[in-house]
C-alpha cells in the first residue's frame, strides 16, 4: 500500500511563496513588539495534561491532542481510565505555558515582565477557512502590572503591528468580564449560572438576539430574567463608543457595576484613541465573551471586515499564575491570529515591500569547475550587495524551468554556457 501524500486533516504544507510572506510578517511582528520592550521567550510544545485540563481553557480543553504514555509506563491491559493512558498534551494556546514558565522563573525575571512568544499550537477543531488544527500564534503578555497601562500598551503594540502589515479600518472590540457579570446579576441570573449564560451570549453574532433568547429559555431560565438581560443589549445597540456605553451601563446597573470598572474602561479608551498609530476603531461590545475561563477583567478582539471573524484577541488573567504558585500575579496578554492574517494577505496578492532583487544563475550540465568557482564568487559578491542569488543546473526543459523561476519572483535570469553567457 502506497504511503499517503496528503498532510493530516486540518494541517497543511506551506509553499515557498507563502513561507516567504510568513517570514516577512513574523519579522515585522518581532521588530515592532521589541520596539515596545517585549522580550522573546520559547516554551515546549507539550505540557503536563493536568496543566491543560484545569478548567481554565474553556472549550479548548475539549480539543486537546493528548499524548500517550511511553514505554513501560503505557500498559493498555491494565488501563481503566484516561489518566492511565495519558500524561502530556499538545498546548492549545501560549498562555498556559507562559504562566507555567513565569511561575518557575519569576525570581530571575524583571517586574513587570513583558514577554513575546511565537509558536505553534494544536487544537482538534473542525477545520475551516483560516482555522487549522496546527496553527501559529503570536502573543505578547505583561506580567506583574496591575494597572491598565498593561491593556493600553498591549492594544497599542498590537494595532501598530497590524497597521504596519497594511491593514486599515479594522476594529478592536473591547469588554470587561466584570461588566458581563454585572449585567447577568442585574438581570436576576444566579452567579453559578453566569458561565452557562455567557456561553449562550457568545453565540449572539451567529444566532442573533432571538436565538439567544430561545436558547436561554430552553435552558430553563426565567422569562423575566431573559427579557431584562436582552433589554440591556437593546439599550446599548449602536452605542459603540466605550465611554458612552459603559456610562449608560453605570446609570442602569447601579451598584451591580463597580465604579472602578467604568473608570478603567474609560481610561483605556482615552489613552488608546489619543496615541494610536494605525487606522482602527476601538469599539465597546457588551456581547464579547472570549471563551477562556481564565479571563478576569478586560477582554478584547481584533475584527477584520473582510474576514468576518476575529483575527486575534486577549485579555486579563490575574488568577492563572496563582494556580501554579498559590500567589496571584496580575497578567494580561494579546494574541495575533497569525494564520488568518496570512490568509488575508495571500488573498490580497500581498507583495513584500523592498524585497531584495532575485537573480537566477542557470549553469549548463558540463560547466567547467574552474569557471564554476568564478561564478560562485560572482554570486557571493551579489549576495553581499543585498541581492538574492539562486545558482542551479539547467533542466532539460529549460523553458519550463525559467517560467517557474519567474513565477517565484526571479526578475533576472542569466544562463551560463561553457562558451557564452546569455542574460534575460
């Protein structure tokens, strides 16, 4: 039986053309984030399964690729439950590994610690446009900063980066977990039901207000609570300005909403709008939930009009590190949806700006060694002058070879024969 040529479902091979764009985008991301003082780190692709299954990762905990025990530790005959078979899992995001890293190395790190992490994550998700089972995430996090300077810097650094990649007119949607809880409490939902209510609310963009109402009623929640809850969203309809939206909620919710939350959100919006370096709009979205249970405060997402889906997101997770150490540390992070950004750039026919001139040297099969050495030195000099030079043997089908090189962006092709040189 022949081996399969196709990649595993939900994962993909990456062509040279896409790889060139990915390398460029990653370079822009790293350069911009470093200019904001973020420091690169790297963590392993696998974590202890207990770290990944701690009921903090929301729906992603159902999507973990689990790793079987190895060698003598794996005994299929005596195994009675999953813990007898599994000890590790592939990371589904970079936040849990970062929290573990910080908990293990905090004494050797500055405070606050501004971390930059780019790496693959794995989710056993249903593949679709821009969503894969293996994907690259680009995260920045600030650990040890309790004030909203963390949110302001994270939003500023991320939007500056997105703007440098040529995106315009995108949105940063922002909300606060404490606002979500205040709205649910005001409407009469019990605190133990908040997470269930939020899971339904998170479907608002897919099933609409009526769909959310039907699902909440079907779950057995009182009609008066459902009506009161959805009435708040009607009140906030088209109120996208952050200060205006949270101001209306402050008046309506009264003591259910802490004054600190209102002040915090307003300060973030004022600072971000006054200093932004990209063309985007900061939008208050009271339906924004974010699926991770570890979020404790501000949450945000990048929304791209041409994609119709989030291209990244993040928020504050002040309780995560305490799960490792017993002592909470303020923490906030923002992740760029790298794969979806690449998808949009590829669909736009993105060309890397100011890329080096690409030259191909085609050498006939029996080209003399002494001349080949001279040619290699010529290629070396051209590379030192900033050009990208490909040195290859001529194929029998030279016409097809040259066509392929031109498709790959080689703007100059030079053919070397023993007795002559032919340039194109």
